[in-house]
């Protein structure tokens, strides 16, 4: 057989096998960057800063406002909360297991927690704080200066150190000991019979595993699923202002006429990324409704139905799954039961 044909034969035979994306893996140790090692004192400082309203311009919001431990470290709204008089445009993602995410934000515009933390503080429609001013505010608090000294060797309060401490705290927000972890570690009885069937659908007929795999059930990629627009986006001019603002600061030329969320395109300016969004984690998914980048789905049943129908209008990455109503229920039960970890328990800090 000529080499050309051999190659073709190899590709046709191998693609369906080699193209298979991955498998689910039990939880591993959290990745920690060398430049920002975890220490108990740093985590404690980060926790205080996370819940400190000094981080917002008008002193009404902290990170926990939109990443509320009682709401699965999200805020329970379709479109997240906002700085007074403005409106946000996207759903607040959970911070649970965020330490495992390679790309941060729905469009992946940040790549480390240290880098990310400064975005909401500066964002006009989130905390709207001036970072120079914030540093001075924190510096006037003797308890903080003492803690910065303990953690970083001197009492200098900088935005970089603030975000390092917050990142260290975020790396402790881990969904542990989910039934899936025990199942994957050999405890075959831990899933109920419906959840087990759901697991098989997740990894088989449902094809969820193609994008949701590994420790955090993500592929670190962006996909154009054509999730329907949130009608709020068309109704509220404040959301239009937010969208144009984000587009403008990301050097999107047509920002004034932009009528939808361009997703990853905003960052990559690559046409294939138009309305592509990052694959989110599914850990603790039962606690973080509503779903998708714009919170369009209130329940997991709606999400499962979306995938069953082959995604949104015109998407080329999904196909109809033809699941029966029992199968859809089993899939949902797996998501709820299998992926919910032990509650993340911590003591709320006393803000100095
Ligand atoms: C007003 C609500 C609000 C506040 C306050 C807020 N966030 Fe967020 N956060 C969001 C929204 C909405 C997103 C998603 C934005 C996007 O993708 O464009 C987000 C995204 C994130 C992400 C990325 C998560 C992921 O899975 O990619 C992290 C990490 C995060 N926020 C941490 C923080 C920290 C730390 C603070 C405080 C300094 C904070 N947030 C304050 C609403 C908020
Ligand atoms: C082609 C890749 C791909 C496949 C296959 C896939 N997903 Fe997803 N999933 C994504 C992306 C990307 C998003 C985020 C979409 C958005 O925000 O607009 C998502 C979002 C979700 C969400 C919402 C998460 C949240 O926090 O908002 C759930 C739940 C979910 N998927 C479950 C499933 C299930 C169940 C299946 C199988 C039936 C599946 N996914 C198949 C890529 C995929």
C-alpha cells in the first residue's frame, strides 16, 4: 500500500479512538505557583481581604458579595451583582476548585488567580476601586500592617501582595471527597444505582466527557455552544454600557454597536472564537445555579435538555443525544449526587 494510503487508513482508524478526550480523575493536590507558596498566615490574611469591603470604591462590596460561601461561592443570580447604578453582564462563576482552572473568566482573559484578583477591584461595574487609594486605606490599619509584615517580611501593603494573599485563600476552596472521587478510587458502591447510570451516560452516550474530564471536569478549552442570549441583555441599557465598556478596553473596534457577548473573541480576535466560552467545572454544580456564562438556565434539567437537543441553534460542536426522559433524569442525578463534595467549612474572619 502506498504510504499516502497507509496514513489515511491510520487516521480514519485512529481518530475515533485517539480523538477521545480524556477520563475523569479523582481530586489531586492543588497546584501552587512557586512565586506564591501557601502559608497559614497568608491564607488567613487573604480570607480577611476577601471579605473586606475596603476593596470596593463605596465600601459596600467585598469579593464574597458575588462569591458567597452560602451560595456555592457564586451569588445565585443569572446576571451577577454590580456596583451601584451599573449592571454586570455575566454570571458569577463559583470559586470552588478555581485553583485548578488554567484560564480564568468565561472568556479566559486572566491566567492566574494573582492576576485575576485585581480585575474586579478595578472594574467600573463591580468594585470600582482605585488601587492606589485602596493600598493607602489598608496601610492605615495597624492589624493589617502587622499581618503583612508576618506574611511578606515587611509591612509594605501593595496591590500585588493583596492579590497574592487573596489567591492563597482561593486555593483553599476545594470540593473534596465527592462520591465521584471515592468511586474513581475504587469504591464502586458509593453511587446510587441511578447516579451510576448517570455516570455511564456522562462518559458514554451523553458525550459530556468529551469536554468535561480530568480532576476538575474541564478541558481548558473554549467552545461555541450557542447558548441562547439572556433577554435581559437586550432590555437593560446598563448592560449594553457594560458590554461596550468591556469590549472597548479589550480593543474591540466595533464596541459601540456590539449587541451580544462575543465571548473568547474579545480576547483572541480569532473568528472561530466568536461567542466561544470556557468549559466550566462541574464540581459542586448542584450548588451553583443558575448556569452558563449568562445564567440563562435556572436548573440542571434545563442544562441537560440543552445538551440533549444538540446545543443552541447552529452550533457545530454538539449533536442531539436522543436521551430518554429516564436517562436525562439519571444524568441529572449523577451531576447532583456524584459531584457534590463535602461542605467547605471555614470560620468567617473578623475584619480589622
Ligand atoms: C459584583 C460582583 C463581583 C465581585 C464583587 C467580585 N466578583 Fe469575581 N466574578 C464576578 C463575575 C461576574 C465573574 C465572571 C466575569 C467574566 O467572566 O467576565 C467573576 C469571576 C471571578 C473569577 C474567575 C472564576 C473562573 O472560574 O474563571 C475569580 C477567581 C473571581 N471572580 C474572584 C474574585 C475576587 C478575588 C473578588 C474580590 C477582589 C471578586 N471576584 C469580586 C463577579 C464578582
Ligand atoms: C463541546 C464541549 C462540551 C460538551 C460535549 C459538554 N459540555 Fe457542558 N459546557 C461546555 C461549555 C463550553 C460550557 C459553558 C457554556 C457557557 O457558559 O455558555 C458548559 C456548561 C455546562 C454546564 C453549566 C456549568 C455552569 O457552572 O454554568 C453544565 C451543568 C454542563 N456543561 C454539563 C454538561 C453535560 C451534562 C454534558 C453532557 C450531556 C456536557 N456538559 C457536554 C462544554 C461542553
